[in-house]
């Protein structure tokens, strides 16, 4: 490996470009190749790269030239499995955008074919690295709150953005909202609780967004709001509160963990607010004061993405794993389980019943 790490971006749309901006902020790192069949995405991402790089429209061409040390896969969800099957040939480090795949079966298929892979395979779950969320996780894991009992996550935000060829308007392309976007929150809950899920009950529907849109004669079918109740094997209870028609919210994500000794809350400002200060508040049951930590993200890092600086911190960790060839922070098992919980929530909504995780072949 040369003195700097060479990154190849596969899928150079919204998220691919966020990755380019964040690799640009790293020392000793360069994007040396991009691959996308869409001319607009190639042009936009090319304008973000100042060093020499190769540009491909076809994945096979990128694989044959193999001019990077690590590949970042940021193609539409339904294409992940076919891209992953091919990219294994390169035997390079991989960061795969969430959701790992759109179904449990595809996640398991990839897990199986990559079981002897010798390089880092990392699933992109950057919410773990949002500074206030990271602090909450540390406090729960070091038992500051005593024994964890409840974890709730509220995401109130804007509707799904437009994507290239509108792939994100249909469950068949995304895995469904509970997989596509909520896999982040299920991953967080599972990571915070350090427990597997026993059962899931969800209520949700598409009530407001995209109902006046049509693609090839079809109206989108993606859920825009819902509640998901999760029972963990450890006895911890989880709740997800998702609303995607709540643009003018002060906080985009609010994460609350309650233990038998106290409670901690992490507040992540909405991206559109442009705020670089987030808050963590903690109150113990035996005290009358609430401790508030204001946490600041450098504006340069904030502006390199839509995720409160977390993509940059994810990249620092991925870079270290590449340099040292260590285990990923977010494994294929984590990727699989976050998709499985999302699939259970989608099924619960469709069938209006509690879904036991034992119903799946995990
Ligand atoms: N981690 C996060 O918070 C986050 C946020 C947004 C998107 N994502 C994920 O990133 C991925 C991409 O989403 P996006 O928002 O950038 O979508 P997008 O539509 O903006 O970009 C996807 C790009 O992939 C290209 N593409 C399609 N098939 C390809 C192939 N076989 N090879 C190479 N390129 C191909 C498309 O032409 C397009 O330019 C999705 O999996 C999505 O879930 C993650």
C-alpha cells in the first residue's frame, strides 16, 4: 500500500459524494476512482476531486483496473448484492452503505460468500459516530445509568429526497422504510443494549408523502410514519417513533436511554438548521440537577455531509481499520441484524401482529 490510502467510490450519487467530501478531509487519503453509469452523478462527483482519478461507467471495468485499496459501495439498496458479489474479486477493503442488502436472505448470502475474505468489510452505520449519540452510548456502556431498562429513538424529519431514477420510492428497491432508513436506529438500539431482539410490534403507513407522485404509472408505496415497539432478550424495551413529514423540527433525532439509576438524552439538530452544537442531558434519580453537555462539531466537518459530522468520524475509524487490518466496528452480522429487525417491523405492519425474531432463519 502506498503512503496514502486510495479509495474507489461505486455509486457516485448523494451518499457517494458525501463519502468523497469526507475522504477529502482525511490526511493521507485520496479518491482515485469513481464508478457510476449516470453521467450527472459522475460529473457532480468529479468536480469534488482535485487529484488524478479514473472514472468508470461500468463496474466490470473498475474491477479489471482495480486501482484502489478500498471500495465504498453507495449504489441503490437493491443493487448492493450484485455489486458485492462482484467486488469480492478485488480482495480490497470494503465499506458498504446501509442497508447491507434489502432482505435477510441476501445479507446471509453475502455473509456466506465472504466468510473467508481477508480484508475489512464494514457496514456504513454512521449514526453510531454522531458526537452526542457516541457520548450516550459510552454512558450506557459504563453503567452510569445503572442497569439499562428503556431506549427510545425519535426521528422527525423531512420526506425522502429525490434519488437518481427515483429508486427510493418503492419498497421493492429499498426493502421498505423500516429497512432502508430505520436499520440505522435498530442498529443503534442493538448496539446500545448489547442484546438481540426477541420480538417486534409495529404500526405505520404512508399517510402524507409521495401520494401525488407516479413513476411508470405507479404511486410510491413507502411508509412515512410509524411506531415500532421492540422487546430485547435482555428485557430492555425499545421504541422507535418515525415521522417523515416533520420538516420544521428543532431536533432531527432524539435518543433517550433510561436505567434504574438515571436517564440520558442525546439531541441531534436537524441538518437544515445548520447548527453545529448538539446536546446531551443527563439526570440521575437521586439528584435534582440536570447535567447538560454542549458538543460542537467543526463546521468544515458538518458541511461535508448531512449526518451531523458522523460520516467523517466513521471514516476515521474505517481508515484505522484499513491501516491495521483490524475487525470492523460494524460487522456483516450487525448489518444483517439491523435489516432483520426492519424486515420484522415491515411484516408486523403488513400483518398487524407481533413478529417473533425466531420466525426468521437467522
Ligand atoms: N448512511 C446514510 O445515512 C445514508 C444516507 C443516504 C443514502 N445512503 C445509502 O447510500 C446508497 C446510495 O444512496 P444515494 O442516496 O446516494 O442514492 P442516489 O440515487 O443519489 O445515488 C446512487 C447512485 O448509484 C448509481 N448506480 C446505480 N447502480 C449502480 C451500479 N451498479 N454501479 C455503480 N453505480 C450505480 C446511480 O446511478 C446513482 O448515481 C443507498 O444504499 C442508500 O441507502 C445511506
